[in-house]
């Protein structure tokens, strides 16, 4: 057990009034040692909790004067204090096995911890889930959770996870659903392994045995140049189309029998199959937006000016836990100092009001495919697709762009002007390869990776781009910043 450290104390909060300081170590609350930030939150939710802390070599007791339910105003350094539960599977498609050597250590951590599923939306296979975990989830109502299913055929699931417990661990899924926990599932589809007939069997199995799942996402595997498993390969266009067909057929069936679609295909499939995305209404509120389901349509809606779609779905469970550190899938993209260097970057003549000259959007190759119809008719706005040489393979999502590839794309640029970089490829100010925005050969403007932010950034140099596109009779704007690593 490692005691969490206070990393920030909110101004005028009960914690600040009680004299808590950054770097204090939190040892216990009312005599109990919390195992994680969820337990910590429950303990400090009471009125006037007593905190035992370590400050340097000194141990102190601090009375936090507050009402029951009042937020104490502390952020701590980790989410799980008794160590993250690591994964004991060895999935053939695991992207962590496909990372090149020498990246940040934290990127190689394979977690399979239901608490991180609740806190950050990480997917868990439940192969390490226990009766005690179930009791806790049900008692503390840790909902929603996110479960990797892959197959409902026990033998195939065990083979895909390379873990015999994969054959039986979906019994916990049944128990969670029976306990009223909202669960979202995912099937990582690997061609030649669990697609085609096997996918049909899985979708039938889900409808038959787990129709009370909230949603199920079918997502393609990512294959980098570093895969060591020759049986793992990207989908062909025909295979991608077959996945869409299977999902859409089951959607129709589910809509008729359950009154909702239940299953969704990732945006990547529509790109691979070169088919139009379904309408926004087909995503039923975008519950798996962060897993690449409906990102394009959410982006489009935001770009058109729907502010509520600006950031996709904001999961309620994360904000529920005051004090959780910003890690997992939702680490802050910038470190607070990443530059928004609009004026610095302008290398041309001073702009007149309304002039949007020389705005270039750096994006992954998939992002470029869907941004193109959105910006095609906007004068002086262009795309700079960044080829992913760092990972190679079929990795083309914007969220996996690395500093070295962005730097190469920028070095190839001849003109100046503004360069917009979506923040989805950054985590605490760094690209996956460790480079920072300041290491790039040209200044860039880091913008949030949603349509509303792109619209605002383009507007900052001139007229409403969405309105311009419409006025020119341009095609329906569609855009995406795909960030899933899977
Ligand atoms: S894909 Fe997930 S469950 Fe499978 S080995 Fe990797 S981290 Fe573990």
C-alpha cells in the first residue's frame, strides 16, 4: 500500500482551511486506510472527517471541518493506493505487446482493474474479478463498468485472451448485470479469429445471454509493425464491410426485439469499408464515443455549432469521484503550459478581419479522410495528414500520432501560417514518443479535439466556417479525431 500524496488543494476549500498542503501524504481517514480514491471519497464525504497525514518526517492529525457531502477540495496523486491490478491475459491482439521498446514505462502497464473501469472507462476482462469485488461493486454501486467480451464462445474467448479463465469469467458479467450494474461491452474483432461466423455467434450469444448490456462496441484490432504474432493482421475492405453488415443486421433485430440497437460498429470500419457513417441518431446519445463509436458524427454536430456535442459524452462517473487524479484515458492533454501560439505562428502579412489565410490542420490519416469533406470548401484551410511511421502497420488514428511523425510532416511544409494540432495525441503535454510540442520544428496551436474547438479555432481568423461551407453548397461536413489505442 502506498499512501497517496496531495497534489493540489483548492482555494477556499475545507482542505485549505484545515491547512493541508501539497505533498502531504494521506495515511488514514477516521482511522481507516482507504484502498483507492473511491473509498477515500466515501470516507471524506462524511461531516468533519479526521485525516491522518505525513508531512516530511512528522505525522499529524487534521480535522477537516465540512458538511456531509461537501467536497473537501484535494486532488491526490493516484487512483489506486494498493497497486493497480495488472492483467494476467496475453491477448494476441494486445497493443501493448506491439509497442516499440524504449517508450515511457507507464505505457507498458497492462491493467485489468474494475476500479479503473469505473473511474476512467478502461475495459476489464474480469479474469481477475472475485466474489469480494462483486460484493463491493454492488454495495458501492460502481456503475457503469466497461467489459471486454471478444467472444461468447468460452473456448474462443480463452484462446483470444490466452488465459483459461477467459472461458469462465463472463459469469461475473452476468452477476454484474443481475445486480443492476450498467455495463458497456466491447468486442475487438480480429480477422480470421473472431470475425465472420464467430462474430455472428458472439452477437447472437450477447442477445441471448446478455441483452441487458447497455451497449456493445465492435472495434477493429490495431496492428503495428512491432507485432510478433503473424496471425494478427488488419481487416481487408471486404472484411470491414462484413463487420458493418453483421452489426447493422443485429441492430435491426435488437431494435425490434429489445427496443434499442445494443450493438455498434466503430467509425474505423466505415472508413475502411469506404461507407458513409450512420446518422447521429443511430448512436443513441454516443455512450461509447471514447471507444471510437460515433466520434465522426459527434464531431460533425459540434462543428456545425451544437455546443453540447463539443466534447462527446462526458461520463458522469468520473466527476462523481472528487479527488481522483487525472490519469487513465482522461489524463489532461496538455500540461497547462502547452502553447496556444496563435500570433507567434503567423508568418505572413497582417490579417484583415475575416482573413483565415494559411490554416493547416495536422491530423492522422483517418482523421484526414473524414475532415476533408468538412474543410474542403473553406478557403485557405488545408489538411496536413501525418503518416504514422512510428508504429507503422494500420495505425492511422489521430490519437496515436507521435512527435517524430508530426515533426517530419511539419519539416516537409514549405509555407508558414497557422498549424492546428488536436490535443488527442498528447498526454500531459507529451506525445507518445516523449516529444513535446516545443520540440516541433514549427510552432503549432494545440486545440481540443472536438468539432466545436476546431470551428472556434478556424473562426478566430475569420468567418463562421460551418456557415461558409453551407453557403457554398459544400458536402455535409464530417470530421473525426480518432483517439482510441485499443
Ligand atoms: S489487450 Fe488488455 S486484457 Fe489483453 S493482454 Fe492486453 S491489457 Fe491484457
